[in-house]
C-alpha cells in the first residue's frame, strides 16, 4: 500500500505533457459550451440558459468547453467528463453553446487551458469582488442572451 501511495503522489505531482492547444486564446468564431448543472439554469421557453449559469461569482472564474470540431454525441460525452471533475454536482441538464467572439466583444478573454480536462476553457477578465457584482451580472446576461440551449433527451448522470 505504501508503494502505491508513493507512486500516486509522484504521478500526481509530475508534469503532464501539454496539449498543443493549451494556453491559446480562442478566436471569435470558435464555439464554446457552458454546461448547466441545475434545472434552474434552464430557460426552455426562451431556448437559452439563465444568466446565472454564466455568473462567475466574486472570484471571476467561468469554465467552458471548447467544442470546435466535435460531433453532438462527443460534446455530450465531454459534459460527463466535466461532471466527473465537479464534486458538488451529479447531473447535467443541458448546455448553452456560444462563440468566443461574444465573450471577447464583452471585454473577456476566452483562453483554452486544458486544465482540469482536455478542451477546458476559462473566460477571464471579469470584474471581481463585491464591487463588480452588477457589471458581472450584465456580462453574464449578454452571454446568456446569445447562447443556444441544447438539452439531452433525459438528464445525464455518471453511472
């Protein structure tokens, strides 16, 4: 058991080969998806996600998936990868697809970082802290207004 612990510690702390796309700012036409982990994130009648699904919170961190070149089934499979990295969530209810240009037009940077999973992106440049709350809300509403809602036939859960 001690050997296994040491090996896992070495593996966890060792540098990983970087994917060639990692660290690259995304161009305006590149498609992104924001995953909805809550029913309250869905606005079915409007075909959109609720703006709160795009709220990065006071820390100003918002994760997305870079979905360029993926088929619909591959995107849904990737949402399960996202779910596996979320200890606080157990279900995917939908996703909102939008282009990186919407974020960059709003003054944000769409950066593919492949951390904690391949194709992970972060939208950076949000106003942070309590003072930036209303501005974050306006930016989140702008993103939500353009994101197209996609829903699986039934909610996705890790088996």
